[in-house]
C-alpha cells in the first residue's frame, strides 16, 4: 500500500467483519430483464444476427443444438485439414476446459500449455516448446480468450502459419471483443461461441439448453458446412431462443456499458499497488462480462478465501475468477507445471458486470476494494 492509497480513504476503514459501516445502502442491483424477440423464425434470426454482428458471411455460421455437438464439429473440421489424423492438440490451461474431454471422442489427446501473464491466452513460447518436444504428434491448437480478453493473436497467427498447424478458437467469453480492429472468432478453422455465455445472460434457462454457434473459416470445405447445417436439429425451447435473440439485439450497447464501468473501476483503483488489473492495450477491446483483478500482490497479506469473504460481507459479490478444478481434465498435471496459471488461479477474483450497474455503484465498489486492500496490508 502507498500513503496515497490511505489518503484517498475518507470513510471509516473498518470492515463490516470488524463491526464497521457498510458503504452500500442496498445490495448491488440485479440486471434488468431482456425483452424477447417477436420475429417469426427466432432460430434463423439468431444465426443471421450473429453473422451480422461479427461481420462474417452467414454461410459460415452454423447454429447447433448444444455445445458438445458444436465443439465436436469444430474439432473434426480442424482434423480434416490437419497433416495428421490423430495425435495431440495443444490447448490453454484455462478458458477451454470443456474441450479437453471432448478431444477424446475425436481421437485426440489434449496437451495443456501454460498461459501468458498479460493476455491470459495460451503462451506462444509454451506452444513452441511443446512443438519442439512433440512435433510428430501435434495435429492442431486450441486458442481461448478467457474473461473476454483477446489472446495474443498476432503472434499466434504467424507462429501457427509457420508450423502449418490448424487452430480452433473458444470464443464464448469474448463475443465482440477485438484486437487490431478484427473481431475475435473470425479467423482460423472454426470458432466456438456458446450463445448464452456470449450474451452474458443472467436468466434461468433449462439445464440442457446450450445452443452454440460455430463460425467456420473462410477457406473451409463448403460441403462440410452445408452438411453441418442440414444435419443440425434444433430442439431448444422457442421461448428461450426469443430471449437470446432479444439479448442479441442489445448486445453492442450492453458491452459498451460494461466497458465504461470497467474503465471507471480501473480509474478508481489507480495507485493501489496490491491490486493488479487486467492488461490493457490501445488496440484491444474487451467483452468485460466479468471484471477480473489479481490480488495478493505487494502488500496484500490475506489469502484469497479471506479476501473474498471480506468483500462479500461488504455487499459485493466477488468470486474466484478460475475454479479450483481447472486442471481436472489435463493428463499428468503436476503442481508447478503451469506456474503462470497457478498464480492466476491463486490470486484472481472477479465481479460480474451488467447493465443494471451504474457509475455510483462502481464508485462504491472502488471504495470497498480500497478499504479491503488496506485491511489486507495489515499483519
């Protein structure tokens, strides 16, 4: 903590846990309800709107009934252009865990690679090291964009092109995120978007309802895509699809609102040495369905569970950014094998952002984070 941090705290610095006052007069507001779409064909409407928002041909966009079938099609498409018909697929430790188990049904072994500390995407250096040791077995690569933060695509594209390796992107958390003015999920062999996750909805849906869109690459086999469209049988309830399409209609404004909230919160946390915010670059635009912070930096002495409890008691619902079982599908996982991921998992917390929150809420959240940071600096 710096002296400036303490000077900025003009409220009582005692936590609610310690009998201090609660800064929030009421709980943070819930997100407002989405108005369902009224078009005649909400299924086709959703697919076409998705293509329009990503600025891709609707002939490349396939809407699947569930995530498993969609992801399987994406992996099979990657295999169809690979130099090998079986082997290992390289993927990140976080952001693509759902694909790890699905690789098995495509005769693939998922080989986890550590992430970069800034982008939180798969490490190009880790890919190079894996290829050097496993070059005869690598059939493709999975790229993910956790927390809506684009991976280092410029470097990854050049690298994978040089190795002549196809790749699939897991883009569910990064819908309408962009880097260098190019939307995430518009390059590579196939990009997967879980629709509910892409739209950052808080509505309650059926447990088995997981419509998923795959955007296939520009140079993919047209017959493969035509067959995928012909074979897809959508069984999602129509009322749910109308909510999804209604959310799609407002998604650009909702994401822009979340970006403003995130920028405001970043501004309010300036100078707090013990909190590391997500990396920001001038040419990167995040999705920001979650605001992710890394704590336990210089001066933060409390562990993650104590810190989350303190924040929650203050009235803000921070959670672990990455669940403790993120590595459950990774073969031969050993503690210390993924040092960057271990640090991110150990130190990262997240707060869901939505259009029900406004600047006055963010101001209070910033004050609470500063108050908890001051508490966490004490022995």
